[in-house]
C-alpha cells in the first residue's frame, strides 16, 4: 500500500487588505508588518519538522510567507500558480460593503455560496474546488511518505478542509481560516483526511479570519 503524504497547509500572513475586508482574489498584495511577523513565527514553529518541499502560490503574500517557512530548512520555494486564491473578477479590489451596495444580486449568490456563481471575469466555486483539490493531490502524489508544505490563501484552505472532512461546497463554514495558521492533513490515493486544523499556538496576537470564501 502506498505511504501517505503528510501535508501542512498554511494560509499567508496578514495583508492591509485583510484588515480592510477588501477582496484580493488574484491581485498581488504583499504582507503588512503583522503579516511578515506571522510568517516568521510560522517558520519558527515548523523549523524542527522534517519538511521535504515547500510549494506556494506565486502571489507575493503567499510567496513571502513560504520563504519564511522554507528558510530554516535550506529549501527553495517551488512556485505553483494553481494554488492561487479564487479569481473574483470584478469583485477584486472591492470591500464587502461595496459589493453589497453596488452588486446586491451577485452579493447574494456569493453569500449563499452558489457553487455555479462566477463573479464577472472570475471563477465559480465548482471550478475553484476542482483546481485546488486537483493540484493538491498531484503535488502530494509526488512525495509519498514525505512532509509537504503548501502555502496559499484562505479560499484554498477552505477547499482543503472541505475535501478532508467531506463537507459540501454550500455547507456553512464553522472552521477557522486564520492568517499563518498551521493546518495538517494526510493524503493517499483515496483522498484527503484531517489531522489537525487552525493551530495558532505560535502566534501571540489574534489573526484575522478569512471571510471572503
């Protein structure tokens, strides 16, 4: 039987747009000072783990976080654009309040987690789920028996949690997706399973939860 791959999935550290509740999507927003501190703390928390490889979204907020995790292990971060956040099209750059005010019908479909809803120029939840679960399984399959770190975004973490717990796309979210939280899973050819979620013991300050997914 094939050995399980251990996965640690980490959401990027905080950005100014997280604080402003502004949709980042695939716009390239870097970490703020708090986010860099969180990334460094995550790197320290994982320094003694037998990490074999670190894959990251190529958006700078995830990339900066991944570099802090990879550095203690002497690893180069491997870019994986398919780990990017969901594409939100015209929503990107807008705050939650602006979306509600300017695009009420689209906001309703988004809020109700309509799996087929695509913001103009963006991605449906169905397409996003297929992208994320596909790339995560592909990367895990390359490293049986190893410990793989995936650094990405709140929406990616949400999809992975649902995959590991067999939650439907439309199920209300009751789990946390905090900045720089450490999330642990296993992968085998049979799929993902949950080991531990939202470990923030390494963070002395509160993290902002992701509410854009």
